[in-house]
C-alpha cells in the first residue's frame, strides 16, 4: 500500500486563500486532497459543491451559485 502525502505547499496555498476569503476552484484526481479540502471547508462552515467529472476526477468549488460548465447563475 503506498502512503502518498498531500503536498504541504498546496495545503498552505489553500489555507491562505481561505483566510483571505478568496474563492476555491480545484480540479483534482487525488482523493485525499479532496477529502482534506472538504474537511477544511466544513470546519470553517463554508458552502461548497463537488462535481464528479468522471474517471476519478473531481471539481470542488466554493462558488455555489454559478454553473461550472456554462458559467450561468443557477
């Protein structure tokens, strides 16, 4: 079993964006990254949407009122 780790620089970048109240829009296939990010957003009571793009790739965004495909307001 491989014990891959989440890049600490990536985590710090996300934490800085959250502290600055910037939006998050991440496309990621590494599940532990998505799990960690969901945990961070939940601890901060921030809304988010998770889209399954297929083949194990997910998109997580804090912009919950805009469609990520067509950029139209929901």
